[in-house]
């Protein structure tokens, strides 16, 4: 079992390059199933979740060529299996994103239900109801979604009861090859949804309105092959900038502009950080000052992202003042708080609200990562803790942060990955 050993109390200084966005790369890779020719995707981050989706696509028979820069060429025509098995779906819920493309292009799909996960129940009912509205026959049996359609899916108006990112993406993908027009109402506006729509349009789809709450998809007969570059990861960038604020340092993230990160940068500015940017970079300078506490209310884009909540809890744990952090998207996304309390944080949990009273310093302790963003919160808290912190179960962080220890080391952090074979999972 791998762990990070972090010796804290060191400000971060320097520049790093931001990787491609995990949450755009995953749906784009599954969308390649819709094409009838080879697709080449570049700027794909080297992450466990990307490996999982490629393993899933390879199991379905797809062939890949991957070069050293993670440009991935996919041949979708070698598919021979339409199943997403439990063993893979349970490790990554985003595997559900094969449902729409398989149904639309091949008329059948058998996808395991994802089940629960560390941050809440996370149902996929809206994906299923939406596919039914597009004409799919769906039964759920023995933990699997069995979906089929005779001929083509047909366009429909779908009013999504709740804003769902992968639900919007799954239905948008399914609708590209449907007969007629689909209108998705109350759609997610996340930049990764726009990136997926841009990719599909590059292949010949007719999708309008991505980035608004109403997306209109005019179904086309086929999608061709093509090339596409994945947009940068705003959550990765936000995590490093939050780490810079918390450690009172100065960090420039390159390869991303401020436009994708408005709500995150506003909150960072409220901590007292000096932020400068142009279209290709963002720099945060704390000028050695202690950050001020900021209130956070998570909600779908363009509001503050739930995927940055744990990192801001870490920041507030050490900031000047008291703050409230309200988690509105997932019901159980506060697993990091108990671990931060073990480091000396003064945080009280009341339902979906964390009340953080900033302390002068945290102390290193053994802590356990419970999910991807919780791990990021623990790592950045450790960067400012006195003494040594051992972060266990870091496989969670490898799901979503490319070369995190290399990038943090380049910024001056004292972080080391060890493989402790004596620790049982
Ligand atoms: C995506 C992101 C994840 C992020 C989340 C919220 C990817 C691969 N993952 O996850 O990083 O934290 O958006 O921004 O892009 N819901 C239902 N029924 C459904 C679908 C969702 O009730 O059928 C609920 C969920 O339980 C949750 C809310 O809707 O409370 C939002 O979830 P959703 O946007 O679907 O999250 P994901 O797409 O799984």
C-alpha cells in the first residue's frame, strides 16, 4: 500500500503545468465509441481513472495506440462486447458513461450499477430515465442495467429533475445519433460538458447550447473519426492555488486561463491572495500573509465546485477567523474532516455544514485518504502542518492528480511516496 510522507511548514513557490481535465477526458474517451473512424485525443492526463476507462474500452475490443505524450488513438470499429462489468464500474463510477454511446451506436448495452461510494449514494436514475425517454428498453437485473433499442433512439425533450454532470453527458452522447431532435433541460453547464460537446461537434454532431441549461441536439446519421485536445483541469489548478494560499507562498499554474475558474479565484481573492493572470496562466501570491477564512457553498457550475470543497476546508482550518462550508451536492462528502481534526483542526460538523475555526498551526499525524478530493485536502493541509504527516491510501489521489508528488516537489514541498508493504488495506 503506498503512502505519502509529508514534512510540512514550507511555503510553496514556483510554476507548474496543469494537465488535461480528468472529467473531460473520461467522457471524451467513451464518446469515441460513437465514431465510425479512428479518433485521436491529446492532452489526456496520465491518471488511474483514465487507465480504468481504457481498460474498460479495451475489454470491449477497442484498439489503442498511446504515445509517450499520452496522445491516444482509438479505433472504435473493433468493438465486440457491449458490457461494462462490476469489477471496473465499482472502481470508477464514470464507467456509466459508456451507456449512452453503446446504446446509440450499437443498440445495446449491459452496464453494472455503480452502487454506493465514499461520498454518498450517487444514484444513476436520471441517466436511466433519460435513456428510456429516448426510446431505450431498460431493465435492471442482478445489479446490471440491460439496455437495448430496436433501430435508432429517437429525439425527446428531457427535463432533468436535478443537475447532473455525467447524466447530461450520457444523454447528450446518446442523442447525437438519435433520430430527430433532443432538448435537455436543466442540463449541467460545466466546462467539461462544453468540451465534450465541442469534441462531438468536431466528429460531425449537431449540438447547440452546451454551457447553458438548455442543450439542443439534432441527431445525425453518423459521426466520423477526428482529433481533439482535452481542456485543462480547473480542479487540479484550483488545488495547487489553494495549496499556495494555505502555505502563504506564490505559485503560477500554466496552461490554463482564469475563465474556467471564476468562482474558485473569487474565493481565493477573498482569502487576501493577490491573483494575476492572462489567457495561459494564473498566479497566486500570498505575500507571506496568513489567509483569511472564507465561507463556501457548493453547487453546480458556475457556483463553487464540490470538487474543491475539501481543499478549502484545509485552507479554512488554518485561516484567520471562522467560516462555514456548506456541501449541497453530495450528502457524505466530509470524510476528510475527522482526519483533519486528528491533525488539530477545529472543525465542527452540523449536517451538511462544517464550521471551521482557523487554528495557528496543524500538527503532522497519520491520516487516511477516503476519496479523491478528500485526499487532496489532506495533502495540502499536511503541507502546512508541523512535523511529519503520513497519508495512507493514496491510490485515491492517483485517480485524479497527475504526478502530484513531482509537481509539489517542484514547488518546494517535502513529499515522498513510499510503498509500505506491512500495511494492510
Ligand atoms: C461529476 C464529476 C464529479 C463531481 C460531480 C459534481 C465526472 C466524471 N465526475 O460526477 O467529479 O464531483 O460531477 O460536480 O465528471 N444524481 C441523482 N441521480 C442521477 C445522477 C445524479 O440523484 O441519476 C445526484 C447525485 O447523487 C448528486 C447530484 O445529482 O447529488 C450531482 O451528481 P452528478 O452531477 O451526477 O455527479 P457525477 O456526474 O457523478
